[in-house]
C-alpha cells in the first residue's frame, strides 16, 4: 500500500513536468490540419481555436510552426488580457537549450526594449482631438461635395469641385478607418470594432471585417508570397525577384501566360483604375455576405442609399452611379500610388521566419516627412514605424522614428527613406525589372 502510494506519487510528479520541444519539432506542426504556435517560449495548439480567432483564421495560421511572440505583442494592446485565452491551448514549452541556441535573439530582445521604451514615452496614447478633427474634416468635405451641387447645379465647374471634395473625403476616410481598424484610437477593439464598422461602412461603403481579414494578414507577413494578400497579384503582375521565376515555371509548364514584361506599361490601365471601382467593390460585398457580417452590410447599404438619396434629384440614377464611379476611380489612384510606394518596391519573397524587425524592414520603406506628405498619405509615409508598431497612433509615429533608425543601424538592417516622387517612380521601375526577370526566366525554360 505504502509502496504503491509512493509509486503513484512518482508518476503524478512526472506527469506534471513540462513537455519540452525544440524548434524543429514545432516546425512540423504547420499544416492546415495541425497548427502549433510559440508565444513567449510556450507552445500552443491552435488547430481548432484558430477558426474562432477574433483577428481571423489566416492571420494566426500564418505563424503555424513558428514563433509568434513579436506578432502577438504587436497586434494586442492588452497582452495579459489576451493570454487567458491561451491557457486551454497549452501543450508544452520550448526546451531551454533550444532557446539559447537560437539566432537573432539579441535583435528580438533589443526590439522588445524599444517597445517598452515607446510605452514609457506614452507613444501608444492617442490624442482624441487629433482623431475628432480627422473625422470632422472628412465629414465636412463630404458635406461640401453635396452643398456645391445643391447650390450651384451640375455645370462642369461645380461638378468637378464636388467630385474633388468627395474624393478627398473618401481617401482621407481610408486612412482614418485604418486607425480604427488597428485599435489605435481608443485602444480597445471591443469599442473600436463597431466604430470601425460605422465609419468604413457609412462613409466608404466597405466592410470592416473584410478590411481586417485582408489587412491583418498583410501586417503579419508583409510581402510574403502566399501569405500577404497584397502581393497576391500573379494574375496580372509579378513582383520582386522570386515571384517572376516561380510564375515563369508555371507558365512554361501550362503554356499560358500574361505579358508580364509589359506590366510597367499596363499598370496604368489595370492597376489604379480597377483596384477600387471593380476589385475592392466586388470583394467587400462578397466577403461581407458570405461571412454573414450583417452589421457591416447594414452600414454599407446606408452609404449607398445616402448617395442615391442626396444626388439622384440633381444627377439622376445613372448620373449618380457615374458620379460615384468617378470618385472611386480617383480615390483608387490616390490609394494605389501611396500604398504601393511603400511595399512592392521592396523585397517580395517566401516566408523566411525572421525576427519582427528584420521581416518588417525588408518589406517596407518610409517617405520623407512634410505637412503635405503626412496629410496625403495619412501618416503612412512612416510605414516602417507603423509596421513595427501597428497599434501606435499615427500622430506619434515620427517620434519613434529616430530610435527605430538607431536600432536598425545597430543590427545592420537597411532603413530606406525616399522622396514622394522618387517612391512613385520606383513603382514603375520595380515592375519593369520584375517583368524583365520573368521574360528571361520564361525564355530559358522554353529553350
């Protein structure tokens, strides 16, 4: 009896010992039906739970078999609160020996110190007045767009002025809803999610859940082939150095191809003109309906009803549709040139599973600061800082820039800053280079 009791105690003691895993073992759990993720050296099985992840299934699944610690901290303002959801998923711990042998640990530790410094400086605290003014100037521009036509009619001059005011409202709301989508205005997703749904829906006629589904993946794995939806363009464009060769092999095998070597020319016809008026317009409705995001759909329908109600008496139904299409067209150019100037000009490659600092800097660059650039890009001229700290209010991004630069210098990570015009020109140059790489690879494979 006594001996049996001791034996039971020994077995029970052994079962309480943590299950240790090394990084190679974790990497084996990276399939769609078997997903493990590491956060702060603790291993979690997220296979089933990922479907219920508030940020979306894909964004967390992109870190299956990898260390998601830095991404976890970047996306969540209240890390301690979120951790309570992880406890039931816990399966083990990273072996202490494996921790010591890992590369780039110094970079990870230094970046975490930078995050703590940013918090100590109060850079994650939003200025409510800044965001109130931002929304107010957008609604004022939207009001002016209607007022001009209602007061002076639909002659070419008032019509043009109205279109310009409405384009400014739409474009600036694109940057402002982005703030709410990242929970950088209040700091609590619970409160910002309905505000985000209202703003992007009522003003822009788009769905908040669709935007989050796409954009969070982009932040989690920027410019990573098959993970970042923003570089999933192979139907029309090839980007970087890896994708042209990869697509050339597929083209050579199937005998079907796009003339990618001309992409720097047809970009002007198929890129900015079609992104918002066609692609985004279709995708936001498809996502919202298929995912049953009824509140998003409600605000989207309110937006289109509002436009028809206000402008049909002056422009007619078809005229109002044309009016809105023109605004979407201009907004699409504004958004495309700004957003692509930070990303497709940088490295586009397969997932390298690098530290957060190195991964974000390889895929992003900054544009010089000025009052116009800050306003025109919605402070996303500080794209590097925004990607390093996605929940940081944008009016504080310039304050962390010197420290981010210093950290990059210490670890030999290239920090790229361009002029606005230079960044725009690089879009075309990059497309031309990638197109020529595709053509060379395609011809070699054919011979």
